[in-house]
C-alpha cells in the first residue's frame, strides 16, 4: 500500500509540474487562415509574448511554389488573449495560392518555446463554394463557353421541359463527375491508361443516362416523351465531357470534382430555365419573319451571354 501511495503522489507531483511549466511547441507546423484580402491570421493555441509578436523580423512569408520571393509584412497585431497574431500586408494576397509563414524563436512568458511554420490556404468549404459559383455563374458553360447548345436550343421551348431536363442533367452530371474522377484517379492513372479517359468518361456517362432513362420512363412517362431524343444526347453533351476532363486536368479531389459537377449542372439548368421563359414570351410577340424561330433564339442567347459577362472576374471567396 505504501508503494502504491508513493507512486500516486509521484504522478500527481509530475502533473503539477507539467501544469506549472511553460508550454513547449518545439518545431511545429500548423494551419493558418486568410482573414481579409491583405491579412493572415495565425493561431498559436498558447499565449505568446506581445513583444515577440510585434517584431516583424520574426515572420517570413512566401507563396509555397516560390520560397525565394518573400512577401513583406507591414504590421503584426496580437489579440487580447495573446493566442492569435494577425499579419497585415501592403498588397492584396493571392488567396487562390497557398502561403507559408515561418516564425522563429517564439517566446511565451519570456521563455523560448521553439520555431515553426503555418500553412495558409482557403478552407475546404470556401474552395468548394468558389468552384460551384464559378461553374454556375462566372464560367457558365452555356453562356461563356458555348457548350451544350444542341440540347440547350432543343429543350428550352417550354419551361416544364426545361426544368425536367435541368434536374435530369444535374443528377447525371454529379454522378458522372464523381465516378469519372474515381476511375481516373484509381484505375486509369494507376495503370497508366489516362489516354483512354475520353472513352471511359463517355461510357460512364452512358451508364447513368441509361439508368435515368429507365427510371424516368416509369416515373414520368409524359416528361420522358417530351425530352425525346435529347435525353439520349446527354451522353455526348459537351458539358458532360468537359467537366470530367477539367477535373482530371486540374487535379481536383473527390469533393472538388463533385462541386464542379454541381455548379455545371445547376448552371445549365439556370440557362435552360431563363431561355425557356423568354421563348414562351416570344411565342405571343410579333417577331419579324426573318428572325422567327431559331434566329431569334440565337439573338436571345447572345444577350444572355452578354449579361453573364458581368460575372467575369468576380471573386466571392
């Protein structure tokens, strides 16, 4: 019993000593975050000395691909809890890139606790939302890249048909984007058969289109008849092929690939719905015979394309 008590007392004393000792970070690596266009926030997790935090020479900032080009720090501010340091820069940072912030000789309570670095990049949610909005509005595949025009003009005569095709296309697009990414990353790249990606992507899309075709035939025969041959043409739609190719060339992961698919699908659905609304109105308008039918549809599509150019260069996240 005496031995057990002595061991217990020793452990308690060691715990108290650890609590009273200064925290040790040694050489560490943590994640930082962009706070504003010209600011980076570093979270140390432990109180650091204000005198150390305000010394700008303790920080070395650069973009990860270019370690030789330093980004000068203009100011450093420590929060009241002394846990976070906000670095301010003179020029706006490239938030699409990844930054490295090296900190040296960090002190807490007047004692050195080591050096380290922070990796600063956008959060995953911000990246995914940026990809979705980019594919949906800023780089809309119909109005800015002029892809998928065959189905776009063929199914945009009625709103009901446009909505049905938009939903169907988005479902196929998301499923194809994910499974094409999985096949490319884990099969084609591994076996060095990436030159077959177009054939594999078409085959994968055809499987999902056939599945949607079968389901739609049973669930909504009326919409199935209205879509007609355009439902089968989804397989060779330019957007359906463009999205997996963009995902492969950009090196997107699974979440980013699905985000690209969602943005492309929703953007195509928006384009169809807007075009269908205008074309229904055109049916009761006096259109000159020269422009009746498809010519006026091309003119309207051009006007929509000019409107969507207003999103060019937009940065949301």
